[in-house]
C-alpha cells in the first residue's frame, strides 16, 4: 500500500511539473497570428487606439456643458473696520465712527453651468481628432506588418540554425571517419602524416562551426519567443521544414500583383501627416475668430458669529447670475498672421513630402520585386550547385580511398561542399524574407 501511494504521488508530481511548462508548437502562420495578439509592440498599438478614442472624446467634451461646484468658508480672526461719518448717527460733523460690517464667519456654496457657444479652435480640434484616430489605426497596421516581418525572419533563422546543426553533424561524422581511416593507414605505413593533418584541420573547423550553430539555434529560438511575446526560455517547437516553407513562398504571380499605393501603410501615414498639417493651418486661422461662452451661476451664502452653518436655524441667502463672455481678437502685432503663414508653409512641405513618399514607395516596390526575383534565382542556382558539389565530394571520397586523390584534393572538395551547403540554406531564408518584404509593400498576404 505504501509503495502504491509513493508511485501515485510521483506520477502526480510529474504531471504537475509538466503542466507548469507548456510546450508551444507553431507553423509560420500560427506563429504570426500568435505574435499579432501577444507581441509587446502589438499590445501597445492596441492601447494607442484606445487612447486615441479617449482623446477624441476628451476634445469633444470641451464643447459640451460643464458643471462645477465650489464651497468656501471664512473666519475673519480680526475683522476689517470701516469708518462712517458720525453725523449719520447724530454725531459731530467731520468726525467718523468705526463700524464692523457683517459677522466674522461666513460660508458660501455655488454651482456654475458653462456652455461654449462658438470657438473656431474647438471646431478644428474635433475635426483633427478624426485624423489622429486614423493615424493610430494606420500605426497599428504598420506595427502589425513589422511584427509579421520580425516573426518571419526569426522563424526562418531558427530553421536555418536547425538545418545547419543537422548538416554540420553529418559532415563531422563523415570527417571523423576519414580521419580515423587515414590515421590507421598512416600507422600501418601506408599514408602520410600530412594527409591526417589536412583532414584534422577540416574536422576542427567543422567542430567549431557546429558549436557555434548550436549556440545560434538557442539564441534564434529566444529571439523568436520574444517576437511572439513569449517568455525568453519558453519551450517552442517549429512544425515546418525550411525547404518546404521556401517552396511555398515561391510565387512568381506576386510580381504582377495590381499595386494600389493607397493601400500602402507608409503612404497612408504620409497622408496622415498631410492632414495634421492641414488642421494645424486651420487652427492658426481660427485664432483670429471671436469666442463666445455662456454661463449661469447659482449660489447661497450664510453668516454667523460661530460655526453653526449646519443648524436648522441658520439663514442662507441665495444668489444667481446669468452671463456671456465674448472675446474678440483685435490686434496682435501681426503675430497671428505670422503663425498662420508658418502653418501654411508646413502644409506645403507636407504636400511635397507626400509626393516624395509616393515616389520612394514605388522605387521600394521595384527594388523589392528585383530582390525577390534574385532570391528565387539564387535559390535555384544554389540547389543545383549543391547537387554538383555533393557529386564532386563523393567522387573525391572514392578516389581518395582508392589512392587516386590526395587529402588536399579531398579537403578542397569538402570545403567547397560545406560552403555551398551554407549558401543553399541562406538562399532559402532569403526567398522567405524577400517575399515578406514585397508583401509588406503591397500590403497583401498573397
């Protein structure tokens, strides 16, 4: 019975420990969707939209009725004295009587309702909030595209590191076999020390590259976790193969995609800047207009020699005021005119920047198409070169074992193979990344 209890507790503890460390597994698209919800920048971009909505209402509320209240209490520790002509009380003319008006303690409660009737800057401000909200939405879209690019690059780098480790381990195994066989030949007097040394140099280099690849595998996985909003050390697995992912990213039809610059997020942000400058110009002009506000005030005051304002016998005196405030700008020594002219200049500059942005985006598009085309061509070439270099290395392995090739010739073939292997892996990552860059400019997931 005791042994069964120990076994049960062990199983439960293992199950609890496993549940505490969830293992994540993603395809590339799943990783992107996860990041769009959990990436730190994406989360703050959502908050920026909420903040923009609150700011819009904050601006609108300035033109709606405002109610304020005030309470005040005064205790005149030494009351002011006024002098009245003594003749008013039957005294001698030319003399004065000291008089204290009111009681030393007083309390006042007031409430004021104010309403803005006309203010040009308020109208412009409300219009500008729509542009700011549009900017926040476009900035969120920009952030989402950047997060997507970041995840794609990180995901590809992890696959690259994994493939590199696998290839380098295979190369290391082959080299260890070569070194062992060559060492035996040398020990039996059938080979040279130089042959062993040549192969040992290559093996040492591959061992260093393998250790570096193992470290990069861990680092790139941590970078992927951060880009997705996961803990740095979260156990994450990738479901896709680098070459299969690369093949899925080859789409020549994307080069003929019907580009609409109005869908490009950088162009939309440039338009937002143009709108902002436009409303700043309108705001500067509105400062020359009058402002009109209305208010109504109601209050009540009480006076007493002692603090008994909450007594039912305390008498309160009511008062109320209705009024309007009209402010008319008349002369500012041309300050307002200069401010308006500067805002107009800023608007013209923004229009020029918008035209420049359009031209730059179209240039970026052509450059991205060229880079994507080149990446596909490099991948196909690297794949062909890999097949050729594997064939050359294999032939040299056979010739070396038969004594028809030197260790130096074998090392050259192996070094060429290892270089082309890395070029092939890098070419696949380039196809993935360059397609993503093109998709971002087109603003499509085609």
